[in-house]
C-alpha cells in the first residue's frame, strides 16, 4: 500500500507536518489555502478564463463602433448588429429570467458550481492569492511572514503585493467602464487625465471594492455579504451532486505511519490536506456546510493522498446524498424541479431568440384618436385620425415610405411619399384617413400601416389598427 508513497516527492510525515495546524476558520484569521495540482484545479483555470471576455470584449469592433456597447446616455444597447432601445426592455427581463433560472437549475443539479468556478468574487480572490503565493511563498511561509517584524524585506514584499492588487482593481474598474463608453477613447481619457467625475467615482469604487473584497475579505464576502450563499440551500435536494466525504469508506479515520497498515481503519488518514486546500476553510469531512463553494479542490487534494497511499481515488467526490446512501438516483429528466426550470429556461430562450431575430431598425406605434372615433364629412366620407410615432433606432438618418392596407378608395392627409426620420429619434405625425361610406361594410375595418425603409437599411415595421365608421 505504501509503495506509491515511498516513490512520491512529498512524504506522509511532511504532509502531516505542514497541515497539522489546520482548522476551520470562523472569520478570525486569514486563510492561506494550499495550492495543489489536479483535475478540478485545471477545470477552475479553464472556467476562470471565461472572464477574459470581460477584459477583452470592449475592444471588439463591429463596423465603425464597439461591438458591444451599453450606451446609457443615448439609451441604446448595441450588441453586434442589434440595437436595443428602452422599448425593447422586455428582452432584458428575459435575459435576467434566463440567467436566474439557469443558476437555480445548475445549483439544483450540482450545488454552488457557479461560486466555485465562475463567480467573480471567488475568481478574483483566487488570482489575488495566487499573486500572494508568488510573492510570499507557500502558506507556512505566508503565516511566518505575517508574524515577522516589519523590516525592509517584509515592506518590499507586502508593498509589491498590494500595488499589484490595486492595479488589478483599477483594471477591473476600467474594464467595467469600457462596456459603457468607447473603450479606446476611455484609455485616451485616462492617459490624458481627462476623466469626468462619474468615471473617477466608478474607477475608485471598483478599485477599492476589488482590493478589499478579493484581497482582504475573501471567503468572508461569501459568508456574510452574498445573498446567493444564503438561499442556495433551498435549491438542494437529495439528488444534488456535491463534494461529499464518503464516511462509510473513510471512517474510522486515523493517522498512518510509514510501513504501518491498520486493517481496522478507514481510508482517511487524517492528513487534513482537504482542509488545507479549501479556500473557505471548510472541513468537508464534517458534512455539507454553508461555506462550501463546490470548487472541488479538496477532491484533488484527497485524490493525490489516495494515490500516495495506494487507495482508490474518490474518498471525497462529487456525489448526491442518495448515491452515498446507496439509493437509486433518478435520471435528471425525471426530477420535477429540473423539468420546471427547463421549461422556464426554454421559454426565456425562445423569447430572446424571437425578440433578437425580430429587432429591426424601425419601431412603429399608432394611436387612433378616440374622441371622436370618426368624423362624417359634408360629402358623406368617413374620416379617422391617427397619431403615428416612428422610431429610427439606427445610427443614420433614414428615408421611409408609409403605406396603408385594408381599405378601398381611401385618401390620406398628412402622409408624404417619403418621410425623413432622424437617426435615433422618435418622429411623430398626425395622419387623417378618409374613405367613402359606400366602401365600409362594417363598423370596424382592420387597417394596416406599413413603414418601409428602402435606403440604408431594407427594413419594415407594421402596425395593425382599425378604421371606424357608423353602424351599418
Ligand atoms: S479526507 Fe482525504 S485529504 Fe482529507 S484528511 Fe482524509 S485522507 Fe486526508
Ligand atoms: S470543501 Fe472542498 S469543494 Fe467545498 S469549498 Fe472547500 S475545497 Fe471547495
């Protein structure tokens, strides 16, 4: 059993020496988590890289402007070719619904994997502690440095670390702002010290916020500030897959000495490696805890220990309560709450696809005058009055034609052959439509207005209204 341990670089005695002092932190000390290689560490690096989109995304161009730009002053969101105006805010509601329910579904299936692998708080903390390790050394050295008296070396190391942390905080703030203004222009303004008051306030807030939350508060942010950490428990059930210590296999735990095999003991050799690597200071052997962010790093640690002592991996593994208790686990498509989540997610996704594919550069609204509904002219013709509101959502002036369908022998007043719509502006027109009473065979006749742009954009907007007449 110990052959592998003998061959490994780190001996069991060393493992016990370096981790013997570990205990669950309740907020009174800084956690210096050990870093170990492994499958889940690799996955974490990969998922963390998704955040590169946050830093690099604003520099993508689409035509002559930023590909994704949340232009708050102009009240327009540009997302590649699509422009979303306040009128399309329902799309934003669907986006929020999609992500909120997706988060609930993922939590129900695999616990807080979002926290462990994607959340900005845990990822920024991971980067900050990685820098800390590069400058100050492994956890034992970091703790020693923390306790050491201030001398030139300590000042140099600590100052370098805090300077890098602050620079990362600043870069985070600049990257955030770059989604709301032209990113290249923003850098120009920064270098020429030409930021406005709001930009300075946002930059300061993000720099300080990142520095404090990721540098100092770390896992305490998850414990005390994050609402999601509070509510995630209600999304779990006995089929939720979570990092779980296999008690039946691991207990009774006991220290293992080189060359000693105790058949009465479980597989856990009480090395505390799983606690040493945990970024939130959790001892997963005590069962599920609020602090566990489902990062899987304790799985890597325990697997490496199992490799060393020649036992199968998986003493700590992603498993559901039912699986650990030997019960049968239903397939995912038979879990009612997952089906409900899937239904809501599909609804939101379908709505988004529909909305984005029907987003045009024109928006048409028509208000039919109510008082009176119609006017009978001296020659017997019936006249209705309409208020047309046409929004040109594009960045360029647009010439459009407006046509009517549904009425015979009608005449209009207030409609020109071609109408110029200024870029990004709402244009309003009053239009009178007249028709001989003889062509009206009912009290309400459907009438469709069509606005057609035929210059820069080949786009059309339609609105169905009514033409009212006297009772026949
Ligand atoms: S569960 Fe694994 S890593 Fe944790 S103390 Fe036991 S053997 Fe060590
Ligand atoms: S207990 Fe394991 S999975 Fe949970 S936070 Fe700690 S290291 Fe990550």
